[in-house]
C-alpha cells in the first residue's frame, strides 16, 4: 500500500550569525503521526511546508498519492488548494470575529464576513459537537485556553480537510486540561478517521496520542 | 464674511477629495510595500515619503512642471481630454493629496506590518482567497491605524498652502482655500478677516486631531503586536 505521507524537503534559513538547514525525509502511513523534538528543531517549519505556508528550497511533498509540492516538476499548490486543516500553536482565532463567525469562516468564500445571524447546519453541528453553543457569540479574548482550542479545532474541521496538522496544540494548557484534551483529540481522530500530524516537545503527548513518532533534531529526522 | 464660508467650503471639498484619493492609493500601495518583496522597494519608499520632508513650494514646482501646459502630463491631458489642471480646484486637490500622501502611506504600512502574520496564514489555510483575506482579516485588524493616518492626512490637506498656491493660485471662490485666504487677508491688511479665518482653520484642524487621537490603535483584541 502506498504511504499516506511521502515527504522529502530541505530548506536553508540564513540568519545573521548562523545558518539553519532543514532536511527532512518522512514516509509514513500513520494516522496519528507525532513529530517530536525540542523547540527550535524545525518542526513548525516542516508543518508550514506541508500546509503550503512556507516553500521548501528542494524536494517534494505527497499526500495520499497526490503531489502537493515538487520542486523539479514545478508543482506548488497554494495553502488554499491543499485542503489541509491547520491548528496554530496559539490558535490564531480571528480576534475581530465571534466564535460562530470564526468557525463559519471557511464556509463563506466571499469578500466580506457574514454577520452574527445566519444559520448553517454544518457550523451548528460543530458548535454542538465541541459544546460551544453557549459561547457562539463570544469573542476569542473572552475564551479560556481549552475553549480556544476547541474553537480552533472546529474551525479547521468545518471545511472537511483531508488531514489535520496540529502545531503544539496542548502547549498553552495546564497539565490537567492537557490530559483531557489529548484524550478528546484521540477520540476525535478515531471517530473521524482523519489523518493527523501533531508536533510536540512533550513525551506524554507522544505516548498517549501517536501511532508513529518521528524525532526531529536540528532540522533532521532521526 | 461670506468669503470666509466660501473658502471653508472649498477647503473641505479639496481636503475631502484629496483624502479619499489618498485613502485608496495610500492603503493599496502601503499593502504592497508591507507584504511583497520587489526591486527598488527602499527607493520607492523614500520617493513616496519625500513629500513629508520637501518644502511644499518645491512640490508645487514639480507639479507645475508636470501638469503645466508644456509638462508631459499637462500636455497629454490637454491634447487628448481637453483638461487643464493648473489654477483649478482639481489642481488644488492634486497638490493637497501629494503633500499629505505619506501620512496615509506610513500609517497604513505600519498598521499592516504590525499585524500578527498568523491571522492571514490561518485564513489562507482555511481556503479563502487572498483578495477576500484582505477585506475579511487584514483591513478589519488594521483599520484603526489606517484611520488615524487618514484623519491626519485630512488635517494636513485642509491646511495646505505652498503647493496649493503654486498649482492652483488664489482665485476667490474657485481656488482660494482657507490657508491661502489667510495669506491674502494679511497682505491686504484685513486684520479682522485674517483673525476670523485663522480661528476657523484652527477649529477644523483641532477637531480632526481630537478625533484621530481617539482612534489611535488600542490594545484590546486588535490583533496587533504589543511592543510595550
């Protein structure tokens, strides 16, 4: 069977005093893949390359047999074309929009944001699923860490992405909540059977979530 | 005193149109400078900022050379569209918008550059087009900073003197704005008139500054870096 992910990318980051080389090769069919490494090892940069936010210098990225990026074939799908969900480390909820507007963001492709009062069955379902109905008209700065994470997840999932990329999704949470939300994410993955790549520097995340772990150190997979 | 009110009306018209032009051009160009990399960006920035430091009379002279009968733009406009901009209120608009352009450009660029990039990135990953992201994410998060620049540009346009005088002259009721009328009144020894005009323009500019002071970027949930 073909791999879910075929990734071989490299990129050079030239700073003033040091040059950082990211050179990663991953072939994996894990539905819950964890990229593990200390901060600064290049995990987030790799996730950004997968999502299309950062362009690698060399290499290729394939997902489910589809080429997302290939330097030699001059293929580079935009983030919009890749249909991958992305949950940012600090969640990046739009501060000027309410919870329901955040979640419905991708269901409206027009040039202007929808007002507060609209009905969208898909959005309603996600609000219910993540127990966010009571918070629908709150703004992101009024939410707790755990609530923000649920909104970010719902926002990413509402457009039915083919895979979900999560950048340190638990790092902003305290230990108790971390454990609970880890379980929740695990259950969610089982339920939706959507492939996930999660990056973390926490060993507990690795143990309780992954079915494959890839360690990244100084920009290289080991 | 009728002349004073006529001059005020003309000033507001000139400053208003100049501000709308600056809002469209300044915000658009500032967005390009904040988000895109291109050759000559630093030189471009310097040229666009130049009106802030050059004497308005020098700018007025540039405009005269460009827009005058024998200037490249003036000749073209006259020949193909039968348009003459020198000594018209439209000429005053061009002078005012040129002088105050950097105020919108600088403010808008700073507002765009201080936005956390992750909001636009999040929107891209969510499948929304780049044009829609500008209107749905970028502008709503940057509008306070932009508006402060737009209001300053209005105040600056309303007070424009040097470039306006050179390009549009001082035709009462047609191109004589408040600041030019003040000069004329003083020259003619009409102290009472000068006093009234000065008071009028001070009130207009003060009002704009007070409003813009209220709108300077706040810290609450604006999506802007806190450099404090």
